C-alpha cells in the first residue's frame, strides 16, 4: 500500500511540474530538458529545488515598480539618456547593430564627450576612488554587490562618513545577500548615524516571504560609484580587498576598473537611481543629475540588465557584439557557462576568420562553473578559438574588446546568473585608446596563463569529460 502511494505521489509530482515547465514560454528547450532530468531522477528533491529556484520572477509588484521608475526617468531625464539617432551619428557603421541593440534594453543610447582611464591595480583604484570622494562637493552615490568591512570596504565607508560630515549628500546601497555581514555590522550603523543615506538592495529580512514570493538568489550584482555627476567607476571590482577574505584560498581576486568622466556619468547615475527608487520608494525629484561632457571625448552608453528587464537581453547583446567582429575579439570572464546564442556566435566568428581569444581562471571558486565551462572547450577549440587559463589568482575581470575599437566592461559574466538572475551594469564604448589599454591588460592576463590546446582536451580521461558534460547538461538549472 505504501509503495503504491509513493509511486502515485512520484507520478503526480512529475506530471504537475512537467505541465508547469511546458506552460512556460520563457524557458529554452535546454532548460526544459535539464529540469525534466532533475525531476525524473530526483522527483522529491527536484520539486523542492524547482519551487525555490525554478521561476525567475521578483513578483508583479517589482515588475510594475520597475516600469514606473523607468517611465519617470524617460519622462524627466531623457536628455541624459541619448537617442537612437545618436547611434547613427556617433558609431562606426560596422558596430551600429550592437550599439542599437544595447539601446533597446533600457533606453540608454550613445552619448558623446567621454574619457576614461584604466586603473593600474586595486591599490590605485582605491586611492583614486577615496580621493574623488574626499573631493566631492555635492553628492556621492555607491552601490556594491559585495561590500566587506576589510581595508578597502572600511576605507570607502570612512570616506563616505567624512563626506557626509562636511555636508555632501551620500547614498550607499549594498546587496542584501552579498553584503549581509556589513549590513549587520557597526560600520553600517556608523555610516547611518552621521547622515549617510543607506539602503539594501533585495533585502533578506524575511527569507520565508522571499522564498514564497520570489527567489533568494535573485541578486543585485552591480558595482556603481558616482561622484558629483562628474566621475563614475565601472568594472568588476566589489568593495573588497584583492585578498577577498571570504574566499581567501582563491586570492588574489584580479579585477579591472575604468574611471570615467563625461556625459556617460549621468547614465550610470540614472541606473543607480533606478535601483535606489526600487529599494526605498523615493522619487526622481529627490535627485539632481546633470551631464558634464568633456571636449573631444568618445561615445559610450550604459547597459543595465536584470530580472525585471526582458529575458535574454545580455546573451543577445554579447552575440550582437561578437557578430560585429571583423578582425579580433578578446574576452575575459571568471564564469563561462554560455547559452547556445553566445556559444554559436563565438564559433561562428572563429570560423569566419576572426581571431577569438578567451581567458578564464585556471582555478575557479565554483567547481560547478569550472566543470560546465570546460565542457565547451572542445567545440570552441575545434572552431579555431584560443583559450587561455589564468593562473595568477582568480581572474574576476569581465572584459570584451573588439577590433581594437570597441570595448565592453562591467559586472556581467557569461553565465546563467548574469543572463537571467542578477542585476548587472556595463558600459559599451567606442574608442581606440581605451580599447587598446584594456586589450593590453588582457594581454597581461594571457602572459600569466596556460594555453589550452585541442590535444590537451582530447587527452582528458573519460571520467573527466563525462563529469563536465553531466554538469553542463543540468547547467541551465544551476
């Protein structure tokens, strides 16, 4: 009798979740297949996992609020967002399709009058950022996914405290999961006590409600710093030391940051404001944003993505960029679990003669990502791509350079989390000087890497190939 009941329950669970999965138009065939595998093999555990992590949705209220916020921004700050015709005027014809696509995501289009400086390392980034905050006269806005109370995190907090004490308006926001320790720390309270306005992105104060209404792993992965609407930083660096004590055995974390001045600052600030309004309920009237273009600057645009934007925006942007490549494309990312759109675009570029170079960490802090990534090596190498595995720490830099002319930098990885689950921020720019600087940094990564050859991959033992392919098969649900 008990065996019959368990069998009936088993079938009921599989049928119920199968119908739910088949009714979802937003799932790719690969994701559906991965969920079917999980549910058939582990019906009870799989059903719980699907309930907790299967749906990518912050809820109708969050979606509605997101639309309202961007309606306000477009109504009152459209002059800072650029316009579609700016793409036609400012961008090389070969790269217009990618810039047009980026503009379709949340309405930021290329704006002229920008300059950028590549930071040499973490120490210079910290020193320049602190100096910029100490020189602030009007306001400072910061948002970090991970904000630790280590040397870097404490230095930034103390700079905000000094700024607030001299009358500068300071707003600081951190992700509820990635920065959970700091949010509960005396340092967070100290900032609040001196007048720094504090907010938590996607808080976890009621995890049961979060699990019932949404997903606990939908996070704000952005890293944004804006000073006086004149300076902004964009790149892969969180507010944390390279030693990254929460995962010290993988250190140093190797990041990349650009310091921007010009009209692009206002776009990055508007993206910050959209998150602040979502978290606090404040209105656009509470902010003062202006553009300060620099003379003879290059064109650039902000791209922000997240679970309240349309699905597939980030992989489609990467695919659009890859398809624009004429001569060379170099890409670095710590987490490489591409969907079919990106994977086929990379192989297609290599087949048509583009020099495609991919740089990944040799040792990854995620064993799941490491295995899934390597399942794609044979296909990429067979197409003619070059793969290098960085061995000087955990390469955390997310960069893409194109033909020595176009560069994308920011927080987005090439994995399912960045594609579907996280709020991300990136800047897409067209400039030979900046692209050359980033390309030189990518070359530094290659010099500290081991090349991966087709012969090496072919020599992997069968158990390793099976393991990589099993993990990649269920990758869409991870």
